[in-house]
């Protein structure tokens, strides 16, 4: 068993729900969680875990907890770097550190210790202390400056400091590639960030044997991430012929680019007729970001009345969707569904009315994590600063 320190990306709550689901189902143990980190034991190696998790940006071997940052002495730090020093063999030793959730004063004190280590190492080795303007080194800096195994993570939590050595970072090149390089991009109807799609799938199921469907597939982000996660039976559908064609293009491109095999079946289908296009009891898991209203009205000419009208139309569409899902889902099947929340001035207009959906016998499963940022319905919210539409992520069975 390894003991790891996981650093979560900006979508903290979503990332924590993802990691909790993935580790729980593998019967790994979560030992501690803070806003932006998790400590857990796992039998898997760090790279394996990193390629599964969309919301984790760094995975470190957990070292120890100290109760005062001044206890992080140069002797101690040199012990953490022992392996890299032994392996250096005349090559330059790169090292660095990231300090999370702490003050500038402590950052300066730790940086002094790092400079002392640099001076000591310099006597026998070529050495470089990698630093940036921020107290935290990004995954990009870690990966491009040979810091894997040589970056010390220091995370302040409840007046203690958790220490770890970074083993894996998020593969930013691969994410960029599958987001920006795919041939079919439709920025008008909105694309889900690949990491969010990945987290939604993991929250729905960690079993890759399941048959998955995105019935509002757009340009195919969820389908793409399902292939990369190792699902073999993947279905998509959308009302728009352009979306179907974009998804097909993207899937063909992705399979070739990443050399992957999966059975992917994409249909043009209006959500009202979904059960005509997919057989009864044929789907285990639906993961989708549905139509969320006319983006132009929502962004520009919005008034509370307009948004309330849009909300009503959407609620009707979502009810129709769930009624169709009921027909094609296998017993016990699950749905991960995004409901938009519109924000106007100080007001928020949620589109999820859970009573409507519970009336057709779907149960809303609350998140496993505790958070003070949940929606009024108790769901995790995903949004970026300044966004007019927030996404409320819900899990149904
Ligand atoms: C927000 S987009 C989904 C984007 C997708 N998650 C992606 O990353 O590319 C919503 C999609 O719903 C589709 N749509 C709208 N009304 C629909 C309906 N009645 N039935 C099926 N699809 C519909 C739109 O064509 C659009 O592609």
C-alpha cells in the first residue's frame, strides 16, 4: 500500500467527490481531506491514479506531518532528496517546493532553507533550485523542470504541515491536445471541459464494463473521455446533424491519435424519441450536459423574466429526458446530469426541481463529500469566476 497526498485542481468539490468515489470503490482508504487536498492509501501506482482522475493535479508520496514549519530543517529535506542525489551521477540535480494554504512569511522561511540546501549540494553537484513567482509550482513547471520525485509539497492544515514528494502531475499536454486539437469544435453550443467530463464519468461509475450514453453529446467530449478511461461500449446522440458529424470526426481522430479501440455508436436523435433509438434496458450509465438554453439570450439580453421563461422550457425538456431515460436504463442504472443555474445580479435561478424528477421514481443521490459550497438541492456546483451560468452536478438512480 502507498500513502499519497493528492493535490486537487480548481474545481475542488468535484475533484474531491471524484477521488472519494474512485478510491472508495477500490476499497482504498481516505485518511484526511482539506479544501484542496486528500491524503489516502492506495494499492495503485501514482501514474495509474493520475491517468484516471480528472480533478487531481499532483500526486505525492506522503512523508510525514510536522507541527511547526521550522522543523523542516535542511538535514531533513536532504534525506527526502537522498534518492535523487544518489541517482544524479554527474547530472544536474533539480529540486523545488510548493507551499499550499500558508503565509508569505513561512514561504520566505522555507525558501531560505531551500537556498541553504542548494549551497550544500553545490559543493559536490551541479544543482538548480526551481522556483516561480507563486508559492505553488504549477504542474507544467514540475513536469518541464525535471521535478518529479524532487518537488517537496508542504500543505498547511489545521496548524500542522503535511509533507510529500511529488510522483505524478496531470498530463497538461494530453488535455490540451484533446481539447484544442480535435477537428470538430462547436464553441457556439458550448463544450464541456474534458476534465469535467472525466470527473462526471468517474462519479457515475468506476466499472469500465458498463454501457454508457451521452444523449446530448454535442461535439462528443463525454464520449471522448469515456474512450480514454477505457469504456468499451459507448453511445452518443444529439438532435443536431452537425453535432453528430462533429462527434464522429472527433472520435475517429481521438482513436487514431491515442491508438485506442472502443465500440462507439452515435445517432441523430431528439431526446423525445430516445427510447425509439435505444433499446429498453440497454444502458447502464447516462452522463450528460444537456441543452442549457439559448446562450445568446442568457449572456446578453437577460432579465429575470426571460430567464424564468427559459427555466420553464428547460424543466419541461429535462422532465421529458428523464422519462425517456427510465425506458432505456437497466434496473439500478445511474444518471449524471448537469442542471444549469442562472445568475443575475444577486439572484440565482436554479433549473432543477427535484420533486418533478422524483415523481417519476428517480432518486437523487447526495454527494459523498461535505462542503459549504453545495447548491440548495445539496449538489456540487461547478463554475468558473464570472460565469453567468453555473453547473449543478446531480447523480440519480
Ligand atoms: C450544451 S450542448 C452539449 C455539449 C457537449 N457536452 C460537448 O462538450 O460538446 C447541448 C446539446 O444538446 C443538443 N440538443 C438540444 N436540444 C436537443 C433535443 N431536444 N434532443 C437532443 N439533443 C438536443 C444540442 O444540439 C447540443 O449539441
